[in-house]
């Protein structure tokens, strides 16, 4: 198996600070408020609705939704945001280039990888966004599914939850926000994980397979 993982990201502290300030300014968030995010295709089955419902339960947490999707579904999400009273705490931004993606994922506090089990493919998936979050050194709240959950737990980079449970997601967010030692540990684990879960390491599997064919 050769996984589709990104190259090792070199992070720039100044760029991270600039984008973090930009997001906070757009959301009118305070320095101690947490920003959580979903990035990727804006389509059903990615846990966006449950994320928004969980965010609505905690006053000092803001959300970024980064990506493109069908106009009808985007309208549904924005109606949900309105019904939850989250208009001032949720920022929708269009998809950005892969070269710019790290600027946004590094600027948030938590990355959501809440795939729903709407199909066997989704249940067994290992989406790019978990590896991108690792390269960004951003802790994840992830579905407790075979592959997503295994990576999250093996490397200790976040909290696994039932993706349909608003209560579990809420507790995970509160745990990361209020327990500074736990959050710092996740960051330390991410620093180790990013050195292993990158294309520079993964491509060796492909290279060795080609060598065996010679």
C-alpha cells in the first residue's frame, strides 16, 4: 500500500501568525478563542452539520469552512448556521490552491476529519485532510473508524469520536481548549508524526516495489 500523503511541509511562523490574525479579524474572535475548521469538498457525509451543531454549544469557539461545493448544499449549511445563531462565528471561504492550503490549516486550533459512515468507502477511508492536518501540526477531531481512528490513536494526534455524536465532539473540543498540557502533548506528537507521514518517506515503498520488478 502506498498512501497519498503530502510532501513534508515547511512551516513559516510569520505566515501562520498573519493568517491567524486574518481569520480572527474576519471572525471578530479574541486571542484566547479557539478556531476549528473543516477543509475539503463541501458535500454531505463529511460531518459539517454535526460540527456546526457542536460549535453552537460552546460560546468561545469559532469555525472556518474552507472549500467549494454545490450551491444548494452551501445554502443549506448557511441556513443551518442561521438557525443555530452562528452567523458571527462561522466563516465560509472558497477553496484555495494546494500551495496556500497550509496557511489556513496551520492558522486554526483544531481540524475536523468527521467522515460519516454513509458508505463502506467512507467508513474505510483515509482522507488527505488528516495528513494535511498532521503536516500543519493541527490536532484533529476524527471519526473513530478503522483507518482514520487508527492513525489518530497510533500517533496520538487528536481525539476520536462517534461522528454522529454532538456530545462527544463538544467534549473533545472542550478538552483540547481547556487542558493546555493535553493540547501541548498533541502538538508534540504531531511534530513526530509529520516526519513519518510524508511523501519523502512514503515514496520509498513505491521505489522498493519498482526495484523488485527489475
